C-alpha cells in the first residue's frame, strides 16, 4: 500500500475510538528492530506521523485487543489516504 502520510483512526469492532492505542512504525526488512517512530492515539483514536519516503511496517496495539499490522510505502507521489484500523477484542478462555 502506498500513501503520502501515515494517519487515520483506530476503532474497536463496535465503532468506538480506541484512545491511547500504541503505534510502532519500523523500517521494513529490519526484523522489527529499526524503529522509525512510536506514538499513541489521541482521545478520539486518531493518529498521524511524518515519515520520510520509504518502506515500513506499522503495528497497532491496545490492551485486551488483538494486534494489527500492515506494511506500506511512504511516497510523495502517492495519494493521500486516511487509514481506518479496527482492532478486535482478545478473548482469553478461562476454562
């Protein structure tokens, strides 16, 4: 996926914003060790980051939610796109 800038909203499956979700952006191909940025969503679940042109993987996490990851390319020639990330609840069986 190509985009001009990383920004969007994180919500749960019911459509509620997830505040303070963690976003970890790493350089693609670095095996998750070359962090480009780490930040959190605001009270409305919104996030944005200014990244240089390049290839990345972003991990979206929140307490009691399943992690979601996507790979993307930042390019000044790409279209602007607003990501809508949905995190599902992490149900742990107590049986």
